[in-house]
C-alpha cells in the first residue's frame, strides 16, 4: 500500500501527524544526524511559546473583565510551561559541540534571537501590568498593601504571586538558555547575528514587572523598620 493509499486514523487526521512530521528535514538532507534533534527541539519550543502567548491574552482579557481567578488560572498555565521549557532545551546538550557547529553553520544567518514566539512573549509579558494595576486601583490597594493584607484580598494576592512567578521563571529560562550557549559555543565568541554572546547576559536583567520586585524591597524595609534595627 502506497503512502497515498494509506487510510489515516482519526487521531492522525486531527493531530495532522503527516504534516507535523514532515516539518523536519528528511534523513538524506541532514548535515549531521543531530540536526534532527536541534530542529525538533526548537519546533517544540515554538509550540510551548504559542500556548504561553494564548494564555497571556486570556489572562489580560480576564483581568480586564475583573475575573481574577480565571486570570490566575492562565498565569499558572504559563508558569507550568516555563517549568518544562528548560528540559526541552536540555535535549540540545546531547549534541556534541563539534556537531553543534555543523548545525550552526547550516543555519546561515539564523539565530534563536529571531524566535517569533520568544520575541512575542518579550513584548506581551509587560502588558499584563496595566490591567493588574487597574485592579489594584479599583480596590484602593498598592502592591505593598496587598502583601500586608493578603488574607483580605486573597484572590488578588494569588494573582500578584503568579505574575511574580511568571517574571521569575521567564528570567530563569533565559539564564538557563545562556548556560546552553556557554556549553555549546562559549561566551567569548559572537552569536550568529554578530552580537557578543555576553550581551545575552545583560538582556536577562530585563524584568516584566519591576514594580513587583521593588515592592518586595519596600516590604522588607517596612518590616525591618518596625523592629528598629541597629547596625551590627
């Protein structure tokens, strides 16, 4: 029976497995066997990014509709993806550095910096601050007050915690990716875009919600002052 005559199962039709599995290079076109690993891992990552982007939009929508619990749910989903993404990229570490360079040269001017999903998350992540701030304003709360009165405003507090977790896990994902760069191509080199790899380390300092991180500092200072601390 030829491929054209093969009867597809309902699963194959729904998941579109034939199309999905045709998106990688065939064996005869691979520059080295692990190019399949490299390509597949990055395609998996783009699918994770797609789901994260969907949940960012849902979280934004629910916050604007004052549906706090639903917004929190979608942030939890985002954070679950960010737990699994580093393990996806760990598969790249199975590729030897010498084979990695063969793949890297095959990329031409391609670079992970061009990932549409990653760059969309960078753009959308900070946009969740305004609808959250609007919820705080409506309840006459500052982030510090929300920490202090968490029990009275528990749903909002949980939402704030998930926003902080989103920011933290995305930063952690970026740091882990830097470790992958260090392991595979080194940090005293240049990326495929002609940018020093060390520039990646500076980019990791970018925060989605600097106000929430400053709030933790403010809360610490407020708590410390109540104990009348003295210099050691």
